[in-house]
C-alpha cells in the first residue's frame, strides 16, 4: 500500500504539503522538472520527496543523489534529509530498517564531478590526488606564463600583462566548460580574419571601416591567447593542479570514454535531485545527462533567478532539460512551486510585476508567485531624493528605525543593503556611521574597505607604482602624517616641475618633452610619488620648498623617507614585506587601539590569509603580481554567491549577485536610477571583445545573439550585421538586469526600501530607473513617490562646500583634552628628554615585564588543541603570544599531516561534510587553527634534524599507518562527518574545533581523533588531552542540537594501534569554569610564578589495543 505525502507529514508532525508540493513529492520515477519560484520551499519539498520514496520502498537510502551549488545549500539539504530519515525511522511507517551508517550522497555539482575524476583519473592519464587550484594560484601561474612568453604576436596586441593574464584564464575556462578544442577556435579565428578582404561597398571609403577593424583586432588575438591557454592547461597538469572547470570536463571525458563508469553511477544512484538547475553550465549539463539520461532525475530551478551567466550558467538549461535527459522536448513532466513562504504581499506584488516580461517570454511555463496563506501585507517603501547624500541619509534613517523594531517572534531584525556594485558606497557607509547603525561590508571588497587594510594596500601600491597618486594622498592626509591640503597642492606643483626636468633638474628641451608626452600614458609623465621623494631629500632652502608650510615639509620628509625605506625592502618575500609595512605604519597598534574598528586585528589576519592563498602556487611571487591579482579577485568576489549568515542588528552590505540564496527581515536596494539599476552593459561587443570565446562554440549558442558575419559580402553588410548583433546584446543585458532586481526584491522577509536620487558624481541628473517607473505605473508605489525631475539644473554636490578642520585629528573631539594631558605629562618630566630616553624606557619595560609579568590578552579565537595549554601552562602561552616563533618542520609532524589527508580522502568527505563546491571568489580561506597534527613526538622524532623533504622511510611509515587503520574498528565503517570544523562559543571566546571524524551507531555518536605520535603514558597527560575531546563533544552536540550524553569521544593512536577513551569527560559547566579561571588569572600570571589554573583530579581512562 502506498503511503501518501499527507500521511507522512501527519506521522512526522510536519505541516501538510500544499497540493503543488504533494504533486512534486509523489511524482512518478521519470525525468521531471520543477519550476520553483523564490522562497517557494524547494529544499523542504526535496527532502520530503526523499522521505516519500523511502517510505514506499521505491529507493534505498544510498541510492539517492542530491546536487546543488553552494556549500551552504548542500549542507542544508543534507541536514534536512538526514533529519527526515531519522523521523521516518522513529515513526515506523515502513517495515524497512534503515542502516544508521547508510546515508544519501548530497554534494555540490563540482564536488560530485571531482569524485568521479578522483576515482577514475588514471583512465584519462591524470593523477587522482591533484590539488584544487585556487583563484590566486591560477592568476599567478597564468601571469608567469604571459611574462615569460617570447611570442612576438603579444607585442602587437598592445595589452597590459594583467589584461593578457585575465584573458588567458577566462579563455582557458571557457574552452574547458564548453568542451572546445584549440584547433577549432584557431581555425575559426583565421577564417574570420579573411573579412579584411571584404570590399568596402563604397567608392568613397577605400579602407577598412572602424567596426570591422576593431573586430578583426580582437578576434585575430585568439590564436596567441589559445596557445597561452594550452600552455596554462599543461602547466596545471605538470604541477598536479586542477580547476573546478577542469574537474567537470575531466569527469565528462571519463564518462564518455569509459562506458563502464557511467553504468556504475547509473546503477548506484537510482534517484537524482538537481537543485538550482538554472545555474548549471553546459559541461555540467552534458555530464549529468551522460550519466543519468533516461533515469528518474528531478531538476529544480527558476529561470528568473539565473544571474550567473558570466560563469557559464544559462537559464535556457531549464528549457532544454527534457531534450537533454529524454531525447524528446516533451518527454519530461513539469511541476510548479508557486507559493512564496518568504515574502509579504506588497513585496511579492512588486516582484511579480517586475519579472512579468520575463515570464511571458520564458521557454518554460513559470507561474506567478502567490503569498502564503498567513502572509502579512509587509512594507514597501520608496525614497527618491535630490542628491545621493540625501538618499544615503534616508537609507540610514530607515535602517535605524527598522532595527529598533523586533521581528514578529520578538527577536532582533536582520538587515541588508543589496547593491548592483559596491564601488561607490561611501555616502551610505558614512550615513550609517553618522546614525550609529552597525554595518558590515561582506567579502574581500569589505575587507579592503577596512581603514587599516585600505592604508596597507595604499602603502603597498605607493612603494610599487610611481603613479599611485590617490593612494599616496590617502596616506599623507591620514592620521599618521596629517599633511594639509595646501601642502598637498604644493606637492602637486613639485610633480609638474619635475616632469619638465631631467635627473639633474635641468629644464628639458621642448621637442624632448613632446616625445615623452607621446610615449607614455596620460598623467604618467608626472608623479606625486617622485615629488615626495624629491621633497624628502631636497636641501633646506630649495626654492621648490618655499610654498610649503614648515610643518608640512617636516611631515612630508618623514613620510617620504619612510616610504623610500619600504621601497628598498620590496625584495623581501611577500609576507615579510607586508608584515614590515604593517609594523612601520603602526597599523597593528592602530587596530588594537581603535575601539570603533569592527574587525580589529582580525582584518590584518584575514589579509594575511589572502596573501598565503596567493603565494601557494609560487612562493617567490612578487608585490606587483599580488596587487594585480587583488584587483581581479575583488571583482570576482563581488559577483559570487555568499554563504555568510545574517547578523541580527547589523546591516550587511553586499552585491545582489552575492545575495542569491539568502534572506533578511529588512532590505534596501539603493541607486535604482537610469544607468545604475538597470545598468548599461560595460561592453556591447559580445564575443568580439578581447579574449572572448566565440558564441558558436558555446553550448547555449542557440540562446545567444547571432552575428551573421559569414554571409556578409561587403564591409557595409558586416556593419549592418554588427548593429543587429549589438542590439541583441543590449536586449539580453536588459533581461539580465530584470532577473537581478527580481532576486534583490525577493530577499526581503518583511520590509523593503527602494531608493534613488538625481545627483551623485555625474554632470547630468539620473532619472528614476525603469523598474521604479514600472512600479509607479502599476500603482504599487505612491504616485508622488517619484519626482518628475530634479529641483536644480546643476549638480548641488558640485556647488556645495563644507568647512571642516583639516587634516582631521585621529582623536576626534577628544583631541584637545588628550593633547593637553600629553603636554602636562611632558612638562612634569621635562628632564627625561635625552637622546637615549626611548631606549632606556624600552629596556626598563623589558626588565619590568620579566620581573612582574604582563597581562595576557587571550585571542578571540582559540584552537581546541591549544585549550590545554591555556589551562595548564599560561606562562608558555604568554611567551608565545608575545613573541611567536615558527615551528620546526619535523618528519613526524609532516607524517601526521599526510595521514590526516589520506583518511579524509579515503572517506571522501561523506554526507553534508563532503567536499563542497567553492566557485570563483567562494573558497573558504579560514586558517586551519586546529589541524592537530600530533606534536607529541617520540624521543627519536624529537631529536631528529628538521626536514622539509620526505623519503622512503616516511613512505614506509605512512603505508604502515594506513594498513593499521584499515584493520581498526573504523576501517570498514562509513563516518557521519569527516574533518568538520565547528566554532564553539565558550565564555566570550570562540573555540575552533576541527573534528577528525564522527561515527553514528543508532541514536549515539562517537567522535574519533586520530593520533600518529606516541600514546600518552601518565594520568596527567591523559587528563589534559581529555579537554580536547570534551570540547569536541560539546561543540558537536550544539552543532547537531543533541544531548552531549549521546556522544562518546576517543583517541586512536594509530602508530601503536591503541584506543584510549575517557570514562568521563568534562561537562559544559566544568569547561566554562576552567576557561573563566584562565581569563581571570592570566592578567596576574607572571613568568616563573606558580600556575594558578589546574584541572580537577583526572578522570579515569580506558585503554585497549
């Protein structure tokens, strides 16, 4: 007898599914497509379909495959499916007994492709353990290839190194994602260059017209770019790297060339769920249809939310699903999910109206979104001001009022400002600051907006680029040097004076000056950086110093000499150089002292992680390459989906592209004006732009604009064809902008504000954008919300003046009081101002610190594996924090690292913790603070010489550990989690717990921590190690929402094949009490003093081999 979805919901105490949801849940086992609108509950519906299939014995748990795009979405889907299976098992609706260690495979599209590649790589001549190439590493490898190329064709392209690097990477990925060979592209490019022979079509125009000349120049570059792309691909193979696009292409190659592999996957997975199908690329669709064509595949997506076309996604995939998976355009069932469980009525009405033109033109039927039965009216506000400053003030005021209101459940509201671009958000962040509204700019762009990081990057650009004038002005007028604007103007005059002179400062011949102007880019002939160097070394009384103030000269000399010193250190390794700049500019002290800094020291740490990611592929990478990559990385980061959780009480600022899949209580979409939202395409050239793959090679070419170049009989006909092509590009971009605003509007759970203003930095006013005008015409916003035109014919911002004291004092309103106090201190101790005073003070402070100790500031983030050090030996922690030293790389340490990696790879990151997709700009770059490669070295290992190279002995030892592990109690079991990192909040600090593995046995869980060193010998040693297991148990209990008493934790010392399990582990209250002792006593701890913190008497451990 069939169990219905309604019966299952009742038995599991879940809300009954709607008729639409029930149809999806009970759909027959045949290819089908679900058009799920924004917020329509697709994740819950997919999880409930899995339960229905299991309850009716239509599939086994392990026969289910679920794929989605982001790590967050995959984790959420996996968690819901696991929870529903647990509920189904408890409800006993079926006689089937579910194996607690059997779970469905839930992964991302790329991680699934990677598993195919990893398991079968040798079949295509590759190594399965190839490392993922990060964005930073890809940029560095491609850039080195470009710079090292001797191809004369590159000279004729007249492109910068960065432009060539970007083109090589982009073309390489496009060819991989569309399964195109180099020879095909080169052959087409050579054919296209034959258009140069076309007659003009007019006797009055005997030469090539501009349209054709520009097109020929771009397309003729393809052969040399393809050659570089091929070299890039070969270099990745040589170094053992693969990119995400490579994973899918290689998996496709395996599936097509080795039918046995495809057959195995079809046999293994009887039911396949494909989430966010509208975001799949051509090569992903081809792989999936090759593997699962004709099988029960259910694709879920929304063509209106296809906003990642720049990375190969296509809304047309939904329209061709039936053809791809059945061979028949009408061979698949179609189901709608059109109830929004997120948006209130007013917000939903606006979204439906804005997306209506796309609904009418869609190749698949898309239903209008309906509000949920209990939906409120919500709030839809509009503000359109005279200037961007007025707009920003209104937005800040709106957020301030919103955040004061509780959510319907009484909680603190979440909020976001979703921008088409975050390049010009200064007015908004300033207004939020003025209203004291907390905000957080997400992503790398947000990191670069942090004042300390902005100063750091500015300094790096100044010491590398002689034309980094804006960055230099930021530094000079900032808190450190506080140079006045009049002195900045005088510095500019020096730059002009130097540009007209040679290195002896003699005036240049007019003819030579003209030749210099013609040989360089505009404004490169003069440099504020050079002018600063001149001021720093100019003799006293030089006539070019006459226009500076005395204080200005003093400060400019100090700045110039310090920056010149840093310039002499650019030969240092990149991390060392950056650390030196941080110390010289006192940025580490600034972030520690600035109470208003949102991130503090964490911002510098995050920037260091970006550097580490960049130099991973090439430790010798230089400053110039890093600065170039940083700009490209920021752009990609803005366009990638984000997985950040909402921060109640804080306004998160991010791009609309980054908001996909997220939601907030209160949302603002600013700058809805002509030219911004909707915007205008940056280029109307399409595939005729530099480095673009011609559309005819794209898998979705049927949906793209067409350039009829082969049928052109003259240049005039080509120009006409190009005009039609350009119009199609503009129309297609307009559709993309409409999808973008639809995504933005549907992020709001309660309140939505749409804003704009006439005047910003433009010389002409920007009228209300098309989307605002459409809402006004539909009567969805008040008729008087949009002014007919600006009140002023000229930009008020250009005429307005604001008198402020400059330079601004870093002490703000406290400046006078602090400076008066400083003078009082100096006056009271006037006799202490000798040339040696500072050094004496430092020596006395060092002696005092040794005698009296100094306060230990416990970091916010603490690794679980280091928790015991804080508890048992705060003196050593104090010493290491005060003066950190690098660890020596022992063989035993590296062996532990390799063993952990092997175990992780062996288990393949099962379930929700399986290796997840991290597309461009989406990699988790958090420093692994708790790897716990066992540092309890045996006497032999501890006495050996530090080494960085492995050998036969290490390989033999690794193999011995692997054999031992295979025979252990866990060798044949499937873990619930592998290498999962959990952040545990304990007493105001975050304990970073990276758990090796979690196994499940019925309703109990077991945490296992692998150790490759020697087993502890004494009770005290065992006791302190128990702290780590206690933290892991508490963290996992909170992560899963289960009772800690249901969780056991053990150590497995693989080298001696010994399992050590505590008979009792510390409870949360005991851990908290220990930590409170640490934080309360570290201030009083001094070197050599008795340790005031000690754990309670050791709990007994059981040991077995």
